[in-house]
């Protein structure tokens, strides 16, 4: 037994040697036999050496764990940065598209051509649509040859595009036109015609419907088609709903389809809801699916949003459904989803939706009971943006053991402009680094409570 003990003690000494810098190992190794003799000669020394070796091992284990946590945190941050860049790009593409469409609606065709050209160069999912609207704007400016060339480019690069049918119709119009620039007086006539059509729709819908359908199926301007859809939506008649449903299910112009989905939601009722479900199921265009998700917000259809939030395979669309469920007030649905969510990212999406729904109590519960520190931090961050009560955040801080989560509470108090909470924590905090962070935030707030406490520190 004594020999075994000696071997065990020597193993600890060797382990200690391996943790030393290389330059110190040689001299330490020369002393090792002497250390071992001392250990063998003195039980107290043996116990001390054992405790020291155990402490060194524990410290090494903690450092290894911290290094692993740091690597995981760095990886998460990189992934978040990637998602943020993708989101920024998507928002930029959407912004250019909306700006271009707005310019078209206001007959600013040169500006529209510039916006859609910039969009086309970014080579995003709306590139085929950008080419169509470039050709459309060029034709309206009288740039006939350029418009034909752009249409040819669209047909060559995107032979299966849903914009191809509209492009071919536009091509026929360009070939048959003189190439003259758009006449402002003609635009005024168009507006008068739409007003007249709305009047006919109010008094004799049967005569107005064929004209509206012809406008929607032809090469009318985006503004005319939008107005025609609006007239249909205002009528509220079964025939109008039938036409809108047909356009919503169509596989042609995605812009017109999305607008029809929006107006169809205004009708409400089971037939419209069923049509929207069919459109979502059959659509391949994420933009169209997103339009249906937004329509459920208009109709308050939390049940269908919940189905998509649980079952949609496309991550972006699932996140959109979850956020929209929050905006629709689906607090109980989100609370039920949270425990069964498959990943940390999915739970973070639910926490964001709970924030959008204003469910402070659910976020507070997650902040207090969730095992995952990243999720606790996310819940606390949302509480800060909601202006949660100072006492609630202080209670969370007092119970918390993770430094990162404690720092998130300080951030939440700072975001909420809660100087009293920060002062209370700073006064009671024993950890110098955490106290320093609280004081740093107080130094930026400029409130009376913050200034008074800062003066106390200066007078000590």
C-alpha cells in the first residue's frame, strides 16, 4: 500500500511538472526526488502536496472549460454576424425593390430604372423582377431598343421565371408602340378612367368586372393594376372575391399575386382563409408565402400561424411565422411552444416573439428558470427593451451566478434608463469588475440618481 501511495504521489508531481513552462521543468525535475522523499517522510507534507496537486488540477480543468466556453461563444458570435449580414442584404434588396416600385407608381421612370438596375447588379432573388421593371421603365421613357434588349436578357437568363409571361406581353407592346415617351396627359386620363370604373363598380358591378379583369390581365401600369385590385377589394362582392382568389392562386406576376393576397385577407371568412392556405401550400416563392403569413396577421388567424411556426421547414419562413404570431398576440401559443422547441435558436425566436407580444411575465420566468445562459441573457435583454420593473431585474441579478448574465441585467437596466436599479446593484456588489461595469453605465446616464451616486464615490 505504501508503494502504491508513493507512486500516486509521484504521479501528481509529474503532472505538476507537465504544467510548468518548459524552461522550469528541468530544474523542477532535479528537485522531484527530493520532494518525493519529503512527501514520503512527512504525512502532513503528503496531504499538503495532494491538496496542492488537486487545486492545480481543478484550476486546469476550469481553464479548459472556460476556453471551451469562449470558443463556443466566439462561434455563436460569428454565426450571428453571418445572419446579421444576410439580414442586412435582404433588407437592402427589399428597400431597393420598394423604392423602385414607388418611383413607378409616381411615374418617375428614370429613377425607377436606376433603382432596379442597382437591384439587378446585386444578383438577389428579385433579379428577374428587376429586369422586367427595368424594361418597363425603359419603354415608358421611350427607350424602345433598350427595353427589347432587357426583355431578351430576362428571357435568356430566367427561362422559367414567373415574370416571363408579363415580359412577353410587354415585348408585344414595345414592338407595336412608337417608342415615344409617356404622355403626362395620358396618365391623367388613366386616373379619370379608374375613377369612372370605381363609380360603375358601385352602381353596376356586372359591367365593371370584365373591364377590371382585362386591366389586370393586360399590360397596364403597376398603378392601374393596383387601383383595379383596390376597386375589387372595396366591392366585397362574391365575384370580386372570386377574381382576387384566382389572381392569388396564379403563377404569373408575383407582385400582383402578393397584392391580391393582401386584399383577399380583408374579406375574411372561411373561403378566403381556405384560399390563403392553398396559396401557401402550392407556392414556391418565399415572398408569396411571406405575404400569406402577413395576411394571417390581418385576419388574426393565430391557429394557422401556430401551424406554420411549428411545421415550416424553411428557417426564415418559420421565424417569420413565429414573429408574426407574437404580433398577433399569440402569447399562450408561444408559451406552449417554448419547452418543445428543437434548438436554442428556435427558442430565441420565440423569446423575440414574446417580446413583440408584450408578454413580460413569460420573459421574466425564462430569465429566472432557464438553464441555458444564452437564453437567459436573451430573455433579460428583451425585458430591458420592454422597460421591465427595476425590482424584477434586481431580483434576477441577486439570484444569478453567471457573470455574463449578470452583465446582461446591467445592460437591461441601462437600456431601460433605470438608474435606481444600477445604483442599488453597484452599492451592494462585492465583485470589483461588475461594480465597475455598473458605474460605467451610470456615468453615461446623466440622471440625478446616477450623478448623486457618482458624487458619493468621489467623496470617499
